C-alpha cells in the first residue's frame, strides 16, 4: 500500500464512519495518541476509541496539506465541529514494513 494512499483511505474512512475500513489500516500492535496525551495501545483499544469518537458526532476532518516521506505521513487537518466552528490539528502517521499504521499521534493547534 502506498503511504499517500493510506492517508486518503484513513480520512475517507473517518468521514464515512467506516470502522472496518479504518481498522484495516492499523497494525495489530498500533498505538494512537490523542492531543491530550491519552494513548490507546492495540487494535481493540483503538477500535473502541474510534467508535466512541464516532458516537460523539466527532469533527469532520479535511486534510489541507500532506507530506509523505520514508514510511511516515504528516497531515495538517482542518476539522469542522458540530457547532460549525473549525479546529486545526496535525496527524503524524508512522508506518510499519507492511505499510500499516504503527503509531498515529494527533496534535492540536492552540487550546
């Protein structure tokens, strides 16, 4: 799987709330870190976290810039919140040898 294609598939799955398509992008031992520092380790914990985000009417992310380099992807995201405001974040994807997400860290701009 090409790195750039992975980020496209990731954001398409997030926007569609396609949990199965989304989870197919993660390695079994992946780690996901939220902007507040909470970490979710392993596919089961990451799945539950995504399901809870989907249930909470999560933001709708749109990548505005993406950089792909040597098994890593950095994406600047603009997310529209349910109240109509927007939030900027940066997602850093680190891929394993098979091109699956090994680590995903999300950082939020400002407060």
